[in-house]
């Protein structure tokens, strides 16, 4: 079945090539960041963009050693701590469309407080882009399908790259250094797509009649699980519950039964026996189960993973790659369930919710 969503999924290797070839062109932003001695970064977004912010914030904290927090657009406006905005604070808005109205309000709030503001977006002429101090373009390319796929992966990776760019102290040819570091990424994305397709097709048939699907994330794969659950919910139109591994093994496990399913997306964690416990629990109950391992060591530990991602020593890259099988699962589940893949169930709600200016 040829759909706009599937075309966008398959186009991701080329989208990464475009982003790497274009570079971030963030010299002025990096200079401002250093000059202000930024001590705190708020990464702000909604939905898909919030999950991209979660990947990037973890990467920035590890790379730069500063306090970095991912938060939703509305929470940012309500957060008492955001009252501490000032010249030594950065607000990084993450928005594929560049048109989310509450996020736009957040950028204006940060600007008024004197904070450094920047946006990571696919639309450099959108409202948020025009309000922020600096723009980082993702070079995603057109994506007209409802469930965004390449928009998520390129946005998350561009935000990660910006942190890596700031960490490079030598300013000469920093983009070239990043291109060299990630030259194998488009091929890894293509390999992930190819290796996932048959596994995902079987999983879609296994889950097609499920009453609900639990998507469980561990380690770096928690944001991938959240994003994958969102894709399944909006595209396949089925009930989905996304949980972090340890949270899943408390009250939520009581919701599992013979007519539900579990997808575990896991990376290395400090307590690997907890992965084994969840896998053994799924076996004991007899619920349909699919495991996705972001690392061969994880797969070797548990032995029940259906898919292992291509090896990569960069945790943030593994987080980005980890969502791709879940994108494909959302697509194939929608097809198996006869759900419209590229259209919203209730398009009239866009104007009611007024979540984005382009839907006014």
C-alpha cells in the first residue's frame, strides 16, 4: 500500500542527508550562547516536538554538563521556575510547523524576560521562527501526512546536533566535523527501515484485533516509546498506553490481558534484570509481545527481542532510530485495521482547538 505516511518514512535517509549537507549554520547562535554563559536550557514543545525535546535535553546535559529540561509548551508558561528566565537562560522552541500558538506565546514570554531564544523547525518563515532570536532549520522537506515521521526524526536530530555544535570549541568548519561524525547515519536509518519491515508486518497482524496496546520504553528509548505510541494512536486509531519500564511493572500491568499487546523498546539500563522481569511477565500472562532492542548487548541479555537496531555508540542516535519501527507499526496497524492512514478522524477539531495558527 502506497501512502503519504509510508513515503515519508522511506524518505528519512534522504532527509538526514539534506540536514547534514546543509549544516546548522548556527555560528551566531553558538557565539551568543557562549557569551551569555548559559546555565539553564528549557526545551519546549508539544506532542511530537516534546518527545524530540526529551531526546535532545538528555543529550545536551551529557554533552554540555548544564541543566537542561524538556517541558510542554503550556507547562512552560505555567512553570514557576520559568520565572527565573533571564540572560543566562536559553529557551529552545521545538516545532516542526513553527506555528504552535501556545509555543509562540512561550517564545514571546522568554523574549520579554531577556532570555536567549531559538527555534528548531522545518519552516523558517513560520510565526515562531520570526519571533525567536535564532533559527535552526531541519531541512525535513514537505510532509503532508497527518502522522509526522521524518519531521520527528529530523527535528530531534537537529536539536541534538545543536548541542554537539555548541560543544565544539574550535569554530572553524564545525559543520564539516559534524558531517564527518555522522556520515554513516543515513545508511543506518535505511538499514533500520529495511530490517524492521518484515518484523513489523507480522506484529501488525498479531496486534490488529487487540483491545489496547502498551508501548514500554527503557533507557534512551523512553521518548521513542512515547512518540511511537502517539503515532499508533493517531494513525491506527486504537487505544495505546505508553509507559516507562519501571512504571509499567506497577499498577499498569493489571490492565494487560489476553486481548492486549505489549511492545518493549529498550536500550541499556543500570538494572537490566528489570527488562528480563517484564519479558518473563509477558510470557507468563501469554499476551502478544514484540521486543525492539537498541543495542545487541540488551538483546543478548534477554533473548526475546524480535528486532535489534543497527549498532551505534551514540545514545541519542539510538533514540532517534528506535522510533522508526514504531512508525512502521503505526502505518501497518492502520492498514490492518482498515483505518484511514493519512487523514484525521475529526478534522473539524483543528479550528476548535486552535492549536496552530495555520488552522485558524
